[in-house]
C-alpha cells in the first residue's frame, strides 16, 4: 500500500510540476505588445492570416464610462490587459469588485485600405467596443451603476479604418460577478479572413466537442433505457450530457446563439453544468470500480456536489463567490478517481487502464476549461480530440469487459457441463449403492417369508437378520453422508465442542468396525488412556469411522495403526494402513466431493470430503501421505484439551429452519379450544400439529421457549400448554415454574413431553407444576386422550368459577329482603317519597343481581356503579345517620370491567368493616385513570383486618370467615394482563382495597 501511495504521489506531483512549468515558461503574449497605451503595428502586415492579440499596457479610467474625445480630460492609469481589474492597484488602492471603467488602446497601422476585424472573448460582465468613436460591437449594456445589463458573450466586428491610428475604447461594467470584472481574455485584431477563421475555429471546436459528448449521451442513455442493466451507464450518460451542456455555455457560448435568454439563468446553467460534470463522473467510476472506492468518501463528495448545485441557484452575486470552489470540487473528484484507478491497476482489475486514459483526457479538458474561466487560456489551446479519445478508451474498456465476461461464461459453461456429468455419474453410482443393498434386503426377507419347505433354525434366522442389519447400516451411512453434505453446503451443521476422551471414542469405533471385518486385517489402537481433544464427540466419531473404514476398505491384508502425538497445543492423530495406497496425482483432489478414481471400491465419493469439512469446522486440519503399494497415512490435527466434566465454549450453532413451517405457526379454529405448543424441533412440532388438528383445536406453535409468556399475555384464552422439556437457553421445567406463578393447574393445564424415560424426569416435571407427562415417540391416541382430559379439567374449573359468580350474583339473604320490605312499609306511613325512592333502588338492585351473565364477560363501569349506588342507598335509607358514602371520579369514564368487581367489596365493607362502629361510618370509592390502567380504591374507616387474616387474603388462602366474593374476584382478575387486587389495613383504623385493571374501552 505504501508503494501504491508513493506511485500516486509521483504521478500527481509530476502533473503539477509539468503544469506549473508550462504556465511559468509561457510568454504572456505572442507578437507585439502595447506600451503605455499604444501598440505599433506599422511594420505588421495583416495579410498573413495571423490575428494580433492586443495585449499589453492599456490606459484605464476607473468608475467612468467616457468616449474618446473626453478620455484625455480624466486621470487615466496604465493596466495590464488581459486581467481582472481586481489585480489593479491605483493610488495604492485596489479597484472594487463591483465597478465600471473605460479602457483605451491606440493602434498604429500603415494599411488603411483593408477591411479589418476584431474579436472579443471574455469581458465581464458587459461591454461596448468603440473604434475611432464609432460603436462596432457590444455584449449587454454597460452603465456606471447597477442599472447595467449583463451579457458576457464573445462577438466579432468588422470595420474599415479611416486613418492610420485606431483608437479602441472599451466600456466595461460589472455589478454582479464576485470574482471581478475587466477584460479577462485577449482581444484579437486582424484582417477580415483571419478573424472569421478564428471565430469559425472556436465554433468548430465547441461543436465537435459537443457532438462527441452528445453522441455518447444518446448511446449510453438509450442503452440504459433499453436494458435497464448497470446504472453506471445512466451515470455516464448524465456525465456526457453535463459535459455537452458545459460546452454549450462556455467558450463561444453557443447556447445563447440558439436560445435568446437573460444572462442570469444562463450563468446558473454554467455553474450547475460544471458541478454536474464532477458529480456524475464520480458516480460512474464508483459503479464501475465499486470494489475499490470508499463508500463514505463518495457520499461526502455527492453531498458537497448537491449542496453546490443548490448554491448555484442563488443570485449571481452570491453563487459566483463559489466559482473557485466549484473548480476545486471537480478537480478533487477527478484526483480521487485517479487514486482509485491506480489501486485498481495495482490489483489488476479488468480494463482499468482504459478508464485511466479516458479520465486523463477528461481531466486535461476540464483543467483547460477551468483556466479559461480564470486566466487568458483559450479552450482551443488543446485539439478537439479529447472527447473522442475518451469515447475510444471507454469503448475499449467495455469491449475488454465484454471479452472477459464472455471467456468467463465459457469457463463457467465448461464447469457446469463437467459438474452435470459428475452429477449424472454420482446419481448412477448412488442409485447402484442403494439398489444393491436394497435387493439384498428384499431377497433375504423373501427367503425368510416364503421358504416354508424346510424348517429354519434359530442360528440361520439370526444370521439372516444380522445380514439385513449390516446391509441397512450400510444404507444408513450413505444417507448420513448425503445429509451431512447438504448441511455442510448450506452451512447449517451443528457442532457442540466439548472435551472428548480420544482413547474411549477410538476404542469404541475400532470395536464396532472389528466385528464387520471379513478379511485378514487387524486394527491396533495405540492411543493412551487419558488423552483428550476439543471436538464434537459425535462428529469426531464420524471422522474416525470414515477414515478407519476407508483404510479397511483399501487394505486386503495387513494392519491399521492408530497413533497420536502432541505438537505444540495440538494433538495429531494418525491412521496408517498397509493397503494399496494413493497415486501422487490424486492426492490433491482426494478431498473433493464426488471424487472417485479408477481403483475406487464403491461409495458415493463424499466420505473424505465430509471428513475434511468436519475437521476444519472444529478448528483442525487433515493431511494425507501415501506411497502406492505400501499404504496411506491420514493425519488429523485437533486442539488438545484437559480432562473435565464441564463443557468447553461451544462453536456458533446454526439452526436449520425447516421449509414446511414458519413460526409462529397458527391454526385458527373459531370457537374451538386453543392450545399453545412449544418445541425447538420443527419435526416434533409438525407431528403435534398434524395430530391435534384432526381434533379441530386452535393451535399456536412456537419454537422458542422465551416467547411463551408473550403469547400467554396476548392470548388469555389459551386452554392448554404443551411443553418440550429439553430446549436451548431455557428448559421446559423453568417455563413451567414461571407459568405457575400466574396460573394454577386448573386455570392453565400443562402437558410436558420428553424423550427421557427415567423416573426422575417424570418427578421433576410434576414438581415444576406439570399436570401430565408423555414420552417420545408419541402415540397419537394417547396424546389425544390426555389432551382431551386436561381440557376437561380446565373446563370443570371454569364451570366452578362461573357457578361461584352466579351464586355471588344470586345470593340475596332472606333476612336482607325482609328488612328492606319492612323499611319500605314503615316509610310509606312516614315519608312517601323516601318509600318510593327505596322501592326504586331495591328494584335496581334486584334486577342487576338477577342478571346472570357469563363470568368472563365485561359490563360497563356505569352499570356496576348503579348497582353499588342502589345497595348503598338502601343501606343509608335504613340507617340515615350511620353512613357517609361518596364516589370520587373527576369525570365519567367509559370503560368495561368484570361484573361484580366492586359491589361485593362495598357490601363486605358495610357488613363487616363499618357495621360495629359507634361513630359515623365513612366509605369512599375513588376511581381514576393512570396511563393504561384503571385504579379503584375503596377506603373505609372501619374496624380493619387483623394481620394474620390480611396475610391469608393476600395469599389467596380460603379462610373460615371469608366467603367466596374476594376469592372469586382474585381468580377472575388473573385472567387479565397486569390486573391486581391489594389490601392495606390497620386494626381499628380502617381498610383500603385497591384494584388495578387494564383500560378496556367500550
């Protein structure tokens, strides 16, 4: 990277040095120079077709526009032309930016018979040209104040000199352009043909440049519209359009010849086009070289470019202040592009050299264009070939990319054909691998089922069953290889890293394989006891089985030695056989998938590839060394571990998402029982869903135990929870214990599932709060029966709660009715109005008490309050001096609450808390709204509740003196999220009951 930066610095430095040297060594003007306001051309012949630049010392009168006759009456000063007047110093003071002035130059000639011509280029911001007192040309209308008309456009004029001294008077005014006014570029004088040729050459340069950029714009923009492929084509077309617009508004400013428009919007187009050039060329190269460009840098440049475009829309006096910043912005963009291109060249990107040459052409063009704006350098200083050089380079770049793409597609096609051939071979070999053992199983099974001619001995049966088992096991290994290959390909293999006893696992593998060997091959395990490696136990067993089985397969006679040795912090396990060995040319490809050689003995060609992947996924490496005819040695390098019972940190585990289920999986059955199923295994969930869907249950299936509480809150109508015990991050035991903190075993039954069959697991499940327990694999009939029984249990509990509520609604004691009727009868003789009011309250109380509604239904708060008021009014009518009751509620609240939520508490306060008091009883019901909760506080000054009784009530324990009212209210509140009831009491001081209930709008 340092070399690259140095190369970039050398290139940029060389460009700067060359540019500075060029401009320092350039003479200020070619040909004669004006001295003290006079240019002597008497020795010059205008017929040589070379216009003269009228550069040198001109006489200048600031802040005045005067004609030739009055010029000598004013104090004049000698100034250098061409240059901006901000560089002039007159009487020790610099001329203001916004100013007017008069320039004069006397030209001495000999020939007065020819028609002469004069050409202007850049005179800011308006001017009028007089020769010998006659106005021959102008751009805009200059004035001595801001009433002038700006219009800085090049023009040519022709005249016949009437004497040998030409007096050139140029009126110039600028009251808008912040960099300053004056004669910025040279004025040319020559004969008619030379000036016409100069004008035509400048126009030709602009038109040829415009044609080049517009041709590229039409081609790339049309290509983008046609294919919509590669937004870099759109960016490049916009760059070409902006470049064409830049050409139209600079140089000869051809756009003003095409469209008659005020100069203010024209000047805004000038600035926007220059900024757009830098912005769109950056975006193009960002897309073309996206791998090498910094996204943040590009964003910053784009933001700056957008901001500068917005600034360009401001008035000229403001936006012209940013002229140099605009030029610097374009230059910075191109320099950054060069830097990125050098990086791309260093990294051998396709065709980037063509891009570099094209951008170099663009850079040269815009450097000259920028200098044309600021100093006396014509756009025609460079040949008009730059756009075409750029087009040629880009065409070569596109062709190069196309050719590389074509060749790459050819290689991919060959690779696909090769893979397709390997796939066909793999399918054929795999089919054969399946077909042979399947035919064996079918044949042996048929011989056992159909051969009834002779009795089959137990030994023969055992032999045939063993043979079927061995064949099926071979099939199982093949299927496992295919499954593992698929998991490895999709990066979905699960690894659980632990400290593994290498001796034990090797011994087990050797013992299993020893029983299957039918040839003279011995396997020796030389690994010492107490050797441990960090690995996945099951996958290490698979690795050892594949390698040892492979060694046995290719060893007809001899031995297989399994050894290990320590190397730094790793253990190297070696499996060495005395078989046929592996050819040297096959050693590099032996671990490739589907790789089989001429001497291969069956198999799918996946075993060694899967083995290599499994080793590397566990942080190890595998090597092979072989000599043909002497055998092969496979070496596995794994990290050493210490003997421990604790698991080492696991590698990241990726869970395979089965395509047939997404979670949460919801089966909606309107009006049916709702079951929540939780299991981390999608197959188990699918089985449970299929079985329970047959019973028309509504089902919510989730694969994450942490989401149980969320769904229980969102779905209070869940009737049954089915939990798997073994789940990652949180076990079924923990979930069950947490659920039981809010739900009893009858309110929400829980059925737990496990593959374990130990009695301890069953005991732990019941102790954590489960209602029932089932072993996997599940029997469908047993599952349905147990689910049905648990749902009946919940239904019975709900029925009991409903009966309690119904009893609570209907419990009107005969003594209470008798007392009320007696009170009405007595009042009928004393106060007829009170008697009528009491009859009305009693009727309201009876009507609401006999309204048998569902215990889970909700009623308006207003209805509950009317029942309370009726009951309290009856009580106050009977005992006028005993009770002071009021309801404190700032404003009516429209919401729903469970029926008989407050009335039983009011009745309990009147009958137990206040009845025995001697002094006046006070009972207050405070209702307020707090965020999303309704707060109900019932405050009395009664006898209070003892601490022991208060503890029993808070814990939900049924007491000897307690009826079903408070217990029923507590049960029903548990069905609502965050609903609570709290008692606070002091003996002989009073009791406060607070209920918090979520706001449920009507």
